[in-house]
C-alpha cells in the first residue's frame, strides 16, 4: 500500500490523461454527510470484508477516512485479499480539506 498526499490525489484527479482511481471512503455515513470528496464510494470499514468483491482486484483504489487510520486498515485488508494497487489518503478527509478544498467541512 502506498501513502498518497492530498495534493497528489487532487493532481491525479485533475489529470485527464490518467484513469481515475476508485475513491473508497470507509467512514460512517454521518461522516460522509458532513464532509466528502465528490465521486467517492462509501463503504464503512466494518463492511469491507463482506463487500470487497464489488471491486476489481487490479483497480487503483484510494482508501479514505477522517485522518488515515481506518483507511490504512481497509487498505491492509484489501492487499491481504489480493488487491494490488491500494493507496491510503494520508491525513484523510481532514488533510483534503486543509490542503486541497477548504469548502470541505472540518469535523
């Protein structure tokens, strides 16, 4: 699993020449309602084992949570189950708000 800084993710998402990654937000629904990155798929961390088959094991997946710990857990689980291109958003949605998009609420 690779750590990915928020500005690097923003650059990736804005680069039309690169395929977009799957943004996997592993926070609880109330957290996603408070702050989110557009286009992210919300699957709370505890549901990842039951729902990981919803994704291609070779897809680029960026795991997102509040500060980066839960998303790292999700990433480790996915890697242990055969996923090969996992990234963890370092600092989570908090870093995204502080470094990329100040319109995203802090909580």
